[in-house]
C-alpha cells in the first residue's frame, strides 16, 4: 500500500496500442515503482487522489509519443 508521504512522482501511463489513459505510475522516495489502476475502490488510487488534492502534480506526457 502506498503512503501519501512516500510519493515522489505520479505519472499517467497510456496504452501503446489505443493511447488510452490506463493507470498511474507512482515512484516513491525510495525509488519503488507502483502501477495503480484507475479504480476508485482501490486504496492506492484514493491515496493518489488525496496527494493531488494536497497539491501534488501529475506528469502527463499525453500518450501520443
């Protein structure tokens, strides 16, 4: 489970095929990487939403690359 205080970066990730936004890539302060699905019932997803509300910035490269 991700702790909000441990989040270093959050990045939107996209499907290579459809270019659809599919999940969040979270990197912690200790360089542990988590991939979190877009599911409001997922506790890590909720933690990301709280992090964003508290001023965290999500990296979005658009998926078109």
